[in-house]
C-alpha cells in the first residue's frame, strides 16, 4: 500500500536531516610549515598527520591577520577586522550591532555552543556572553539531550611565550645543530635552539589534539561530528607572527567529515585542497555545515556545506596588519598560495620590531644584538631597517620562503600592477577603516563606531585609498596632490597628505613651511603627524619642540600612543619631562602597554 502524499508531507519534519556536531580545535602561533603533513620532515605530529589522512587539508589556508585577537574577531564574525574597525591589537573599539558572532546564529538554530576557553575577540562587549558555556571547564558533554553541539577547544602549548625565559630552555628531541634552518632566518645559536625547542612544543600540542579526538571517539560521537583544526595564525620565530609573509599568515587547516555527512564536502579523504581559503570564510562555512542561513553582512565564502560557493578564478585572500600591542605600522596584502603582494603604507618605518613582547624569546634578542653589532647582511639586516619600498611581490612557487622581492623586476611589472590594483579595489570594497589612523577614532566617532563612520560616507573611500597608495610611493611627482590634501577640510585627507611629505623626506624639504600651520590643527593626530613629517623634512628643532610640548596635554590613549611611537622613532623620549606619563595609568585605559615606552 502506498503512503498518502499528505502523510509524507506531515511526516517530513520528523525525518528532517540530523544536524552534524562541529568540533573546532585551534592551536596558537604555529604556521603550517611546522607540521609533518605540510611537508616538515623534522616534525613529529602523528595525530594531526593522521587526521589529515582521514580528512583533507588545505594547502593555502590563511589567517587574515598575523596576530590572535585581530584574527579571532574575523573568525567570530565572518567580517574582515578592518571593516569592523578591530584591526588594532587589544583595542576593544565598538562595532555595529549588525555584526554578530557566529555562535548567536548557531544557538538560535538549536546548537549548544561551548568555548574552552580563549576569547580575545578585540571588540567591545562581554566575550563569554556569546556562548552557552565559556570557561576552562566548558564542554559539549554538558549539552541538553539531543542537542547538536559546536565546541571550540583552544590549545596554548605552541604559543610564542612557550619559548620565553621562564619556560623549559633545553630542547628534548632535537639538537639545535640538526635543525633545518630556513633561509629567511640568520644562523644564530639562539635561533637554532628556539627552533628545536619549538618542535617540542608543536609535538606537545599534537598530543593534546590527540587527547581531544580520543575523547570524542570514546564518547561515541566521532561518526556524528565534523572536526576542524587550525592554528590562529603563523609564527613563532622572527618574521613569523605579526608579519604578512607566509610564515606569519599561512596556517594549517585540516577537516574531517564523517561518512554520514559526506554530501557536505566535495573533497575526499587524504586530499590536499589547493583552493585558497582564509579565516573570514570560517563563519559562513560553519553556518553552511549546520544548515543555517548565512547573513548578508558576512564577507567570507562558505567552502563546505550545503551553501558552498566555488572560488572565483582570481580568488586571493586579503591580509592585514596594523598596530600590534604598542607599535604602529599599517600593511595590507593578498595571497593565493602562488603569488603574494604586500603593501607597506609606512615604508619609512623599520620592519622590526612590530611589538616589544616577542623579545621574551632568546632568539629575537640575539637577532637584535647581532644587528646592533653590525653582524648581519642582506635580508637579515634589512628587517631592522626601513624597507625603502612600499611594495613586495613574491613568486611563492619558486620562492616559498619569500627571500626575493620581485617588485622592482621589470619582468614582473604587469603582475605587480594587477595585484596593486586588486588590493586597492579590495580595500575600497571592504571599507577599510585602517585608512583612518586610530588616533582619530575618538574624534570622529563620539556617537557612532568607526565602521559606521567609514561606511556612512565619513570619508571618500576611493579618494582616500588612492591618496594612501600615493603617499606611500615616495614619488615627488605627487607633491601637488599632497599640497591639496594639506588644505582639505577632510581630516583624513590632511593626514595622508602629511604622510606623503613624510615619506618623501628631504625630497620635499621645500614644503616644510606648509606643515607649520598644521602644528596648531584641532586634531592631535594631525599635529603630531605634522611634527613627525617636519622632522623628516629637516626642520628637526622645530619639530622636536612641538612634539615634546604635546605630551602634557594628551590623555586619550590612542593619541598618546601615536605620539610615543613617533618620539621613540625620532629618539626624542629622553627629552620628555619627568611627569610625561600622567594619565597613562588611568583605570580602564585601553593601552596598559604604554608603560613599555618609559
């Protein structure tokens, strides 16, 4: 007897597809090249290697930012941090209400969501409040009967601080002299030892991954659970974390999909997937796997699940780096695993360090000492000095360690121009709030957020992006454009006009007089940037006097931090009065690491 159609329709909700559980394991600071399954012959990572064989790995997976809090803001929302205004490490700027954590959508669709236990989302709000449970004891085993789960487990074994002086110093498995040292690192005993020690940390991390997977198997849930593993960004030795080279942003990403959910993935067990993906894709992918509608404001591409979108023919991942802890420096990049383009918007700044924190590592300290003592040459020396060029272009197939910058090679001029244009279009399309210096955020967002200010037309995004590219070129032919910018009523346009003169330095010496009135600008960001540019143009005494005079009157944290960066670079900290730090210990201040400048 045939079942009546009406009964089938009525029964459909009762036979609706089971939702997969999702287990998301993250480790800290280990780029993909630290794992055996990614080709490291000296690695000992048996559990992750096995997971890659059972599932599939992405050969070109990227953390959009090479530092944790900025990367996690992007993961959680499916929106680029510069669109949100969360690109500055440890900033906690507010974001528009429309940008919500992925767990809110999962919880609304019946998922029990746990986080064990790192949050660090870098925008204003209570990080733990988004989850059903977020703590060192949060676990999917506590879910209501029958509820699918989304569970995050964060592993800290491989964090850069695991190489600091207060941690075990002797490598256990490998001798430092046995290490295969990549060419981007100088051959120093301390770096070799740190590298050998870090292999131990990665092996310990791998064992923790194994324990989490074993627990899932023991609970009888492995055949109903999709497993994702990745690192939060690259690292951990010099030119790793905080850098847009592959060593800082290329991450391991391994996925295992059980047989009953194989239709949610186009990839086979053991496959090495070559399409590029990045962290902005994770939120839409998680929602796609869970059968949840993807909000229109998410900027990523779902690469798995029922709503998978095929990559574009010219798919490239957007990379960004701004302030890390106490040091400023704006960079943007693109990579597809074959070509890499990096744009440095402060080409007159040294490229090391981007933070003081990493000097807890003996290798970093030894590297700095070697430079100070004149013991470095070539690219190892250049890391500590102004790069001299705003652009880097790498053929990653021929040069995977990014040791040969092709930006000045006429044979690659067409590729360079194409990627430059693509990056410019990406920054315009994402409404990149990094074009506004953080020291202007407070002035421009008293009743709104920086994201709403930029998206609402607070700046002419196309004009400002073009001006920022021109300012970083160091091309004297752009002087008329910079002169017009200095006279603009738009404060952001004035800022980039000043930067253009600063980057030109002595080539713009005749323009110094046009900067003097800007030392009285109503915005601190303009006054101190004008002072910095004036110094670069040769008016050092006038600039130093103006910059030092700014200190007593600044209490807004980002403006003070901006100024301290300038004073440090210009070697003017010694001229500050004894009470220069007034206000920096204010309770609830955003930047406690201002202390490190003292």
